[in-house]
């Protein structure tokens, strides 16, 4: 006791309390056991990775269990332990963690060796160590409802203000002059203090305390319902006007004594040899004079080296030991104690609330029991039972390897003797049909309808019913469903000739349980399902393989479906079941009660069947492989869901902080994320889903903990998000990492894209210009070749063809004057000569046109002058050319157009009009050229002018077509004595035409 007082600073009144309690306990025998009844003990030692010499415990708001040891800080997520270093490199003080205090924000205060207090933020990485506390004597830290943080050191109270601890002046704050021993937060967020002179309350935002009691006060002990007990003068007393806050009850730090959620008081003090539980609190200790009943004490049978304990909100009591960690978890199952170690249980709940229990253990004596209000009563020995049923009058029928017997009250009688031909093969089914008959199934022999005197073999009349029924269930109105090893379900009639009236095929394999009702449920080797008419639907849970080997099905009053199988007893709530059956959900949330919750194994897989029963009191009876147990559905506590946690992030360059944004360089754009699901109660049933915002479109489902790697990330911002859920409940709130920015490489920056765009544009423009140059060169070469070809043609026409034609014309003309020529041919010779001369003129005009094109060609006016003069030679008409404005080059296309039109007009005038003068005027304006051809000849006939051509001639039409193709305008006006032909050609540049077109569109 001296050691405890010195080490933990315990008040002497609390020591006196422990002594008084255990002196009273010494007068009665201890209820000692290797495990504490009603609790499941789980131990983690060095082999499980647990740290040694645990001195402090705490559970934070996110579900982590923190362990303070003589070697530092650790945390536990339900599966594995991990060290957590808060001390700076080179720290020379004590590494022993003497106190752990969680706060409501998810942070944790850690006191090292009572000499250094450090705070770990909820992000798990940010660490602060505010100055101002003494170098020794730090006892505890607490946060009130306004967020003010207080600490006790050497009996004095300190408050954290602006990042620094300041001692509270006793006079100013109204504090007692003696030592401040302990503090707790009440339901209003006020701070309740304990001292030798009494208890005090510091209300929210107040700076002065008010006294509550004047009795010496030790530590406070909150109960699950919010009441607060305090130690005073050797007793625990109720602090009547104080109720503890929810955070104080849920997120407690380790102590040497505490109440659990059942109201049981756990202690390591006094004469308790190890861990002790007092079930009488708080109802019996309400005054200093109350004496505890020692029979209410339970104690662990061996010394486990306990140093600290913690009762969490889930009902677990955690005990830190010298060699690791021990958990005492409240059992959800009540074992049914039998006088002999029997197995393979047959259970029959009765309408009067009693339950008949039999067994078929083979190697031991199978005793028949009845469980009633007074407990379990043995009715008969040596009654091996493999099938059990109840008649309408409440009597119980039992069958095994011998005759079928009937139990009425406590009396047993033979109901029907077994035929000798059946040997000792066990009964599989014994289901009463009415008051005097029952269905009986015998292994290897099939189905029988049995009364007191006869065993009548029954054939279902369907080839699907192979072998013998494994289970049977009454569906009402004389209907009975029977299940077979091949998954078939047969509805047997009860008339004079029993037969199968309906046959259904399930997908559960060997049928182990049938539950008739509004929907027919069936369980078996491969799972559980239901029928909609004749269609089978399998029931799927959030986790697979938990509904295998189902040999019991029950619906409770709340509509929940219970299934007993190899994994344990599974509960699917009414709402979850309805969602799956209606198609609104693919998988059902569930709760499972298994060996870790106290169930003595999975469901037995062989007769007697079924293995799950509901009695008249609403209790479930479970026939398990290693014992018989009861479950009270109404007593099951709801559990907190798991929490998700990101435990680490890293890149190829090293670890990334979890408390602030970070960046990934362009050459290290890979991300590793470690995450876990925190569940101290059921860690193996945690599901996780995660995604990386910025790259993942949907969620990925992962295991309870693990690492995911993202490689070759693109530039941008990323955040890792993870959620957790258990078998029940929805997904937890998302845990999101700080932003991680992946930097782009230079080739991924806007500058590079802009430069590349500019370079590409310049290159494209250069290529375009080069292409234009190539095309232009090709065109020039082609034009040069054309011009050379034209010059060659012109030379040949001039040098040979025209000279030859002119010679022919002169010779034909000479024939006209030849006296030897016949008179009737002379006129024809003249006409031919004139035509040849006309052709020569036309050809010469063509030669001039060809010679006028190209870079070395004649100017337009000079070409027209040559054409006119050529026509005027040998003609009585004169030719005049007038140029108004500056004669300038027009380009080959326009020049040829003007020459062709003017040439055609001049030729027509000289040949057809018989003029005195042909006058051509070229008028150059800034935007057009006008060529006007005027003659004073006979004019163009009106009919020809109207039709646009002479019969058999196409010159006028050709002129119009040429003008139209170049966008020029050609007009003709003619009357006797004056013919005017005007050609207006636009000379606007391309850029000017483009601007004009844009202006017109606007």
C-alpha cells in the first residue's frame, strides 16, 4: 500500500476504503476462477506484439487504444500495436508514460515521468509541449466544456492560456489551500475538483470555484448512467448534484478502479490478489455506513501483474500488465450449465416457458433436463435423443436409437416401439402431425408416419426427394415442409394418402433448417435464402462465408432473422432484411455472435436439428459444438462503428506529413498510403473503402488495413479518402488526408505548351510559306513552259502557216484577174481570197495575243494597237487607239480576257460592219479598266443583238462567257452608223476584296 500511495499519489482515505472492503470480503469465500464469469478474457503478450510494462491506458474519440509504457507510447487498433514517438531526438528525460488523457477533439495529452506534458493533435502528427509546468509532479490534465485546458502539478491547478501554462492563484480562483487531487467534467461542461477540504465546481467560462461538499474527497468514479461516486473517509459516496458528461464517460483514461457499462466496479486495490469485480455497486453503496456483500465480488484466479485498468464505452475492461494487455469483454451469451459434459443437444421450448433439453453424446450419460423458473432439473438419465418434438397438448416426444418416448410433466412413457428392421439407426426428425401421429425420419430408411402402434413407410412420390428428410417444419393447415440433402423441399399432405403436393429446389445444398411463414426461408450447407413462389433467392451478407452450415433459423418478435451456422449466430434486422428482399439492397447488414462473444463454438452440424430455438420468454437457445447457450436479443447492446484512419503517406522521396499539405516532385510522382480500420471490439469484421480524389472515379473496397500504391500520377492536386464500416451500420465519416500536390515536369507546364505552340505555329507558317514558294515555283515553271510553247507556236504560225496562207490568198487573188479563169469562178476566187485574208488576220491577232502574255510580253495597249493596225492594213477603215490613265500590267488572266474580247470586237467590226473608223479606248481607273470599242459601220442587226449571236457563229456568246468568268461586265449597243461595245473589268486587290466582303457581312 505504501508503494501504491507513493507511486500513484492515492489519497489515504481511498486506501482505508480498500482495506475496509477487503476485510469484509475475507469473511466469505472468493468467487475465484481462471476467468471472470460473464466476461471473455483475451490476452496480448510479446508474441502478439504487445508492449511490456503497461503503466497508462486511454481510448480517444476515434477508437484508438493508447498504451503508456516504461519505454514510451503505443497505440492499438484492435489488431496490431504500433509505437508512437512524441519526444524529440536526444530527449534525456524519462520515457515512462505516467498519464494519458484524451480530449473530446480527438487529441491526446501524454505525461512522461510526471515531468513533461505533450499534446498530440487529432491528426496523429502535430505535437506541442506548452511551457510553464514544473519539471516534476505533473499528475493529470483535463479540458472543460469551453475548451479550457487545466493541469494539476504538485497539488496546484494550472490553466493553459495562449500556449503557456499559468498557475491559478488560490485567492483569485477561490481554490482551497490544500492539494487538488482529481478533476472530472460534469454534464454542463463544468470542471469538478476534488481536494482534502471537499469538492468544488468551476463553471464554464468562470474564474472562481464554488464548493459542492465539505467532505474530504479522493477520486471520482462516474457510472454508465452518469452518476458520480467519490471516495471519502473510507467509503464510496454519491455526489448527488453532479452528473458526468458524455465525453468523460466515453473517453476515459486508465485508473486503478472504475465502473464498466454494466455498473460493475473493477479494482486493482486493497487485498484483491489480482483483478477484482464488485457487482454490488452502485446500488448498495450509497452511504458511508453501507457494508458490501462479499458474495458480490469476483476475482481472477491468477496474478497477471495488473498495473492499470480502463473501462471503455463498449463494455470492455482493459487491464495493462507487466507482460502486455488483457481485455475482459462482456459475454453476449449465457452458458447453460449441465451436470455432465454432453454434446449434440436437442432443445424443445414449451408454451409454459420451460425448455426441455436432451442430448446424444454417445460416450457419456445423456441426461434429460427441464429448464424452469427454479433452474435446470434432471428428469431422466441415459436417454440419448436425436430428434424431439411437441404434441398439441404440450407433451414432448423424443426419439433416438431406441423406442420413441413421450414426456408429460416429469413422467416418461413409451409412445411407439421401434420396428426391429430399423436396428439402432438414429431418428432424424420427430415432428407431430396431430394429437396422435407424427412424422418420423430414420437415417438410411426414409420417412414414416408413426402412431402408437404402427410405423407406416411413406414415399413422397417425387424423384427429387432422395434419401430421407434431414429436417421438417410445420407450416400450418396440415402442411409440412421437409428438407433433403440435395436441397429439395417437399410439402407433404396429411390426408389418407400422404404425398408431395409441392416440390421446390433450393440452392443451399443439404437442407439444415426450414422456417415457414409469409415467405419460406431455408438454410443449409451453402447458405440461406427464401422463396418467392417457386423462385429461390439467396441472402447475401456484407461479408461472405458467414452463412455456411446453417442448421437453425428463427424470426424474433421484432422481425429480425436469426441463423445459426458454423461461424456463429447471425442476426439480420427486419429493416435490413426487407431492403434485401425488396431489391433495394444487394447485401444485408448483420450482427454475428461467435466464439469471441462467448458462444461455445459454431452450430452443431448433425442431429438433433434444428440448433436454434426461441422460447416463450424471448430467449434464443443455441446448440453449439461445445455447449448449450442462451442469447437474450433484448439485452444486446449496440456497438460503436469502426473508425477509419490514415496511418502514413510516403513517396519515393520519403514520408509525407499528415498534418499539412505536401508536394511531389515531377520525378517522384508516386504515392503510398497506409490506412486501417479501428475497432477494439470486432476488428476482423471491419470493411474499408478508399479513393484518391483527383484520379479515382469510384470507391475501392479494401481489407481491414493495408497499403495502396499509386504510380505515375499526373500533375495536379490529390487527397486520399477512406471510410470504414462494421457488420452493422453505415459507412463512417470520411477521413481525408491533407492535399498532396504533384508538380508538373517542364514539358507539362503551360510555359512549355505555349512555347511548343509558338514553335509549332512558326514551323507551320514556315512550312506553309515554303510550300507556297514551291507551288509558286512550279507554277512559274509551268507558265514559263506555257509561254515558251506559246512563243514557239506563235513563231511557227507566223513563219510558216501564216506565210503559207498569205501566199495562198495572193495566188487565189491572182486567179481572179487571170483572163484564162472562167468568169463564173472569178467571183468565187475573190471570196475565197477574202476569207483566207480574214483567217490570216485572225491568226495574226492570235499570235499577237500569245506574244503579249508573260513577263516578256507586250503591254496591253501595244498588243491592241498591233491587232488593230493589222486589221487596218488592206482595209479602207482606219483604226484608232486611245489610252486614258496610266497603262499598267494587269496579269496574264486579265490581259488575255481583255485581248480576247477586244480582238473579237475589232475583228467583227472590220469584217462585218464595213466601218470608216474603228476606235478603241482603254480607260484605267483605280479600281477598274474599261475597254470601249466604237465603230461607225452598218451596225449589228437587231435580231442578232437580241439573240446574242449570228446563226452559225459563236463569237458574241464567247465574249459574254469570257467576261462573266472573270467577273467583268460586257455591254453591247448598236444602231446603224454606230456600234458601242464596252467591257468593264474590276481591278480591286485580294486584300481589298476580303475587307469589303467582311464589311458587307457585318
